[in-house]
């Protein structure tokens, strides 16, 4: 799976680049702006540049600097297609996407007067502003010390390719084609072992039967797969996909209450059960999974001798597991610092 991220200033041509990649190279489009706009609408606010920035900053502050693109990446993984994520706006988003595999960042810019003329012509609901406000808004979004807020200048500096879009659309298309040809010509980068096994775990997760958390797990030793598992009900019992969720109220570490589905066995537990059933020792092995294992999974991981756990993301109630791993000497690593939460908790 190949990901292109698009960053750049307002009116520089990010959407035009996306349209070209979708039409000419069959990329699937995921928009940060549309993701935020949906959240703005959920909160009953008017969609404009100020509310988009406000809600985006709030989402990042309450989750992680890469929360929005991590959510879009999860959606993209389900399709398995090459994708383009439009409007990458924080260094944390860039860093998170780089960890996920084959990622290239495009940055696009243009003369500020040209950009203002373009947004005036497109007549978007968020673009009806004076030139003075346009300049002031951009200055606010270009640089910040807050990791949860937009820092376009830093994102542009982090880009693999920079495109100046001061001329006509044919010139822009030609520049994109040159970049895509160059990318194609570059030598294929073989994934690391961690990247490889995490992708295997992602594929295994497609067999999961609870749509609240389709997770997969693979356990490896000496770079050889020992066993795997995914979220699903015990053998001969009905699955969530067949009869619905079995929800129960749980008390979290901080005393708050949330709803969890208890019909299924976790991916890590199913993998460990497979090892027990097949007589496979897990002593000294590494486990790959979607997020921080729960408390029960963590105890089983420790007791079966697994020495390293690699997670795609953090679990919102995973602090106790992290502490147990620390005490037991189990190495814990994350691909992303993004914190995952299940829906409707």
C-alpha cells in the first residue's frame, strides 16, 4: 500500500493534485478537511476556517497530534488501495504516516495573491474572506510551538517533493507527472521485519468478526511466524457479525464507565490459544498487534514467555498493561503514539 500526503498553503492547488492522482494513477482520496468538517457538523457549528481549525486542534489535543490522519489511515487500510491524504497540517501527522510504511509527502505553494484569487473564484463556504483576513489566517497557521496545532511551514520543510504552482494547470500536471515518474524509477524499499509482520497482522485482522475492533495478531520468533489470531467468538459460538454485540458496562482505570463487547476473544488470546493447542512454545517470541494489549492479554503474554510486543497504536486504557510489561521486562514498542478508542463507548 502506497500513501501520498499533500500539504501546502490555502489555494495552492492541493485539491487539483489530488484529482490528478485519482484520475491518472487510481489513488483513493481521503481528506483531512472533510473529516474535520464532519466533526464540526456533529458539534452543531458553522463550517468555516476558524471552526475547522478550532475543532482540529481540539481533536489532536484530546487524542494525539496524529489522530486525524491515523483515523484516515485506518479507513484506507480497509480498502487496501494506494491512497492520497489531503491537507496534512502537523509534523506529528507526517511522522506518524512515515512510520506506517511507504509514504511520500508532497508540498505545494504559490504566490499569495494568486492563491487568494483562486479561493475567491471557487466560492467555497470557508473562503469568503477579505485578503487581509486571508493573510492573517495563514500567518497563524504557518508556525506554532504547540504540536497539536497546524504548522504548515514545518510540514512543507519535511516534504519529499515541493511543487510551486504559479503557472497554469497543464504546468502543474506536468510537474506531478515528473515527480511520479521519479518515484516509480526509485529502487523499491524492502520493508523492515517489524513493518512486514505488522502488515501481516493487519491482513489477519480482516478475518475478525466484531466490527467494533477488527484486530489481528501474529507471534514471531527468529523472524518466523509461529501462530496468528484475530478477534472472534469461541469455537462453535455465534459471532458479532451474525447475532450482534454482547455489551457490558466496564469500570476503567480512572473510575469512569464505558461499554465493551464481551462476545469475542481478543486476537492476542486467540493466537496464544492456538500455540497451546498446537504445542508451540512462545518463549522468547515477539508479538505484533493493533494496539496495547488489555490487562488479561498482557498477563497471558508475560506468562507464556513473550519478550517483545510491537503495537500499531496505543489503547486508551492501556496504562496498567504498560506498567506490567515494564515490571516483567517485556519490551513494548509502538508504530504510532495515536490513542485508539472504540465507537460508542
